[in-house]
């Protein structure tokens, strides 16, 4: 179960970062990250009572997935600017 949820989180993190960037382009990084995490959590397909528990258990994993997506997006942007 956790393996499937972790895969969903990894896959969704990139979309979440792009969505947050487009939606909050002039906002601070912390706001964008919070929005991206909120989006990732919304895409976890688990019944609501269990979702809160899973989010707590996987909070560091979610944070790391979003950070990796941000790093990837920045590297792609850097390569495009070259």
C-alpha cells in the first residue's frame, strides 16, 4: 500500500511544483512549496480518515519529493537558458 502511495507522491510532485509556480509566480518559495504539498496530498487516493495518518507518516517523504521536483525544474530551466 505505501509503495503505491509513494509512487503517486513522486509522480504528482512534478505536476504540483509546476502548478504552484504557475499559480503563485510572484509568491515566496515557502508559499509555493506549501501549495505543492497541498496538491500532492489532495491526489493521494485514500479514504479521508486514513489520509491524515498517511500524511503524517509520509510527511518527510512528501517534502523530499517536492524538493526533488523543485531541483529538477530548476535544472531544466537552467539548461533551457543556456
